[in-house]
């Protein structure tokens, strides 16, 4: 399993939580980290016709080879 860990600011973390309200896509860990399974996120993007993570973090921030993105402050 490949995990891409991405350090984000507190404001970016809040923006991500506000942008992705689907609990099947965005998982909040016990320590406050945010986890996203790439497959479910890709389906979410197709369904919603939006790219919230790319809009918040930039186009080059996400690795296409990762299975999970983990965001922490």
C-alpha cells in the first residue's frame, strides 16, 4: 500500500473538510489527520464534477501512484 503524506496548514485542513463532506471519501483519524482513499476520491470527482483537493493544494501536490493521501498539520 502506498501512502502519500502531505503536510497542510490548519486552514487548508479546514478547507478540505468543508469541501469533501462525504464520509466514504474523507476519513478523520483519531489524532486529527485526514485520510483519503484515491479510488473513492476519483469516483467522487467524477460524480461531483469538481476537484477540491487539487483546487486547495495545487495540481502537482498529489501523486497519481498513491493509494491513500494523508493530510496532517
